[in-house]
């Protein structure tokens, strides 16, 4: 059976994984439909641009920008090697999406390297989050703007986790997070842009959460994460990762990057805590992060 070039294109376009091809200068020459779905960028927006232009702005787990430094695609093209890696791409809406990527070289009939190929899959708990959203919508427990749990649902979840901790000793932690200088964003760019900032920060939490954890909007620009079955070191590591991902996320406003940071207070629940004492402690720790210069995490 002989397949035409158009048939191959249709097959690649209908793959469940994102796939894009670059030439030797790392200019994007092909972008499939799954890449559009996972990143939010359509074919017309990326074709001809260089992956080094920071459109996708890949980060590693430490928050280092790979597109302007140790780029896996550049390494593959230069050295003729393939690699597998987990990285975070920039979604068009501003938030960060964790992906598993496979990078290989593209060669001509003589074996000369003429470009590279990246295939990638979405590692966020999208299906679990979609089911959670449907349940929250039914119960009127969803914050409409951010699509996260609202304060009422967070309080219900905190109550359940505290009871679980008292009865069975199952640990959990709380992260109290506040967007730094958010009023300045609203004053300079307007409330519509401010809402978009809230949405991309929330999207970063949502895309990088475990299925059994819960993130929600406490009020205004404040968010709370409830992290189950976790030790202090892992809780701090998760908080630092979220902080760095938000710091390296951005919205494009008239071709200018609008970036924000968050300050975080992190604490483990005790068997004597109430919702009030737990939130107050996390809130106090968050304000210590603010006082220390913002864009920080304080644990206690």
C-alpha cells in the first residue's frame, strides 16, 4: 500500500501527541493539531518562528529557560543525538503545562542533519481536572473566573482533611499564595487584564497539581493549595516549583511580556489545628515572604 504525502500529513495531524518540526536554524516548519490543543497556539501563529524566540519558552524543573540556553532541540541538531525529557511549555493563555518530550534529528536521504522533531504529551491531570470541574459546577463550588475550587469548597476540604488527620494520622499541608503587587497590574493594565493574570496563575496551579490535591481561590488574588499525604520536604519542593513556574509564565500584552510573581506561606497541619488556625498560620507565613522581598516561600 502506497500512501501519499497528504495521507502522512493527515496521520501526523491526528496523532494524540503534539509534534512539531524545525529546520536546522530551529525555525518551525510543521505544527500538528495536538500541538495546537496542548499549547493553545495555532498553526499560523508559530509557523516560521524560531523556537529560540521564546514563544514556547520551555523551562526545566528548576525554572531555567532552556530556549535561550541548554536547548534539547539545539543539542540534538548539533550533536545528532536523541533525548527524552520532562519540561514545562508556555501556554498561549499564560500558564505553564508540564509535558513529556521526545527530541530526535531529521535527516535527508544522505544522512545529513537538516532539522529536528519534537513529539510531546501533556502530563497535567487534565482528565481528572475536567471531571472535578464538572462536579464542582454541579455543586456550585467553582470559582467562575479561575475555574478553581471556591472558598466554600476549600473550607469543606480543609475540614475533611483535618478530620482525616486526627483519626488516621494522614498528613497534609497547606500553601497560602498571593500574587505580588496585583493592584499595580490592575491600575496599569485594567481589570480585564488583571482577570487574565488570575486565570493564568490559576491555570499553572491546575495543570501542575496531583489528582488528589486541591487548589482554589480564597479571595481576590489569594489562592490556597491543599496537598495530601506529603512530608515537609516534598511540600516545600512542590511550592517552590509552583513559584518558579508562575515567575516564568507571562501574558503577551501588545507584544510585551506581562509577568507576575507569588509569595507563599507553607505549613503542615497538626492534629490540634482548626481551619482558622491552619489558614492563619499559612497566611502569616505568606506575609513573612512578602516582608522578605516577595517572590518567596516561607515554611513553618
